[in-house]
């Protein structure tokens, strides 16, 4: 199935030059008398390489239809992450290079969706936010400042986010999986 530049969106997977790419960022530019163009930042699904390309508005791409399979994250073994298919109980091992930054948001026992293309896992689909426990953070002190203060906090998965000063070790916080930012205390 072909799609045009007007139908593209962040997170979509397209076929370009025989390779599968996931759109990480996109912007539409219209300058003066010239025609509009679309600038795409793409991540190669197989090798993780990032590229940036510009296309004329109206360009066509081949949309990649992906199969979505719910799986449960079991454990990690070095750079391999092991999952169990929730329906068939089949074990599945996926390398960190395919997962990107998803391990920062997954705990053992969490259920996520693996995106498959012709039986091969190519990506993982996380919920837009997850709740994680703060493992370590310093005590926040209110002082003279014009804006709300923040401090770094290391979460149970190893991810470091900036949280408000009132958050302390042991608190549970909601984090946005798209940009890794603190949303609220849970």
C-alpha cells in the first residue's frame, strides 16, 4: 500500500530504497514561491542507523504493515531481552539494537507489543507513559529561585529523569516514554 507525505506521522514504518525505516521526526516546510517539502528523520529498523532526508510534498512511500503481538518481558541477559508470547507461550529473544531506548521503560513482568514483519521482530510499541519507582535521588531544598526547581532521579530501570524537588526515594512517578520526561507523581 502506498501513502503520500500528507499521511506520514511519527512512529510510522515505511519502505525506502529497499530498507525499512521508522519515522522519528518529521516537519513540513513551505518557503516563498517554491514547492513545499517534507524533512524526515528516519531510523533504520534493522541496523539502527539514523538518516535525514527531504522529499517533495506529495511524494509516495510504501507503507509497511506490521503484525502486533502482545508479549511479557521476562528478563535481560546482556544485550538480549527475553519475552514470552502471551498467547502461545513461545519464548522470544530480541537484541538491544532493535529495542532502542525501550529497556529504560520496561520492568520484568510488564506486557508490551512487539511489532513483527514477516515473522521477524523489528520494533517494540510501548504505552505513552509508564509508572516507575525512584531508586535514588537527593533531598531537594527549596531556595531562592524564580522557577520551580528540579533534581535528577534514577529510576528502577536505570533511567535518569529530572523530577520536582518534592519527589523522594521510593516514590512512584509517571514518565512519558516518547521523550523520557517526568509527568506526575503516581
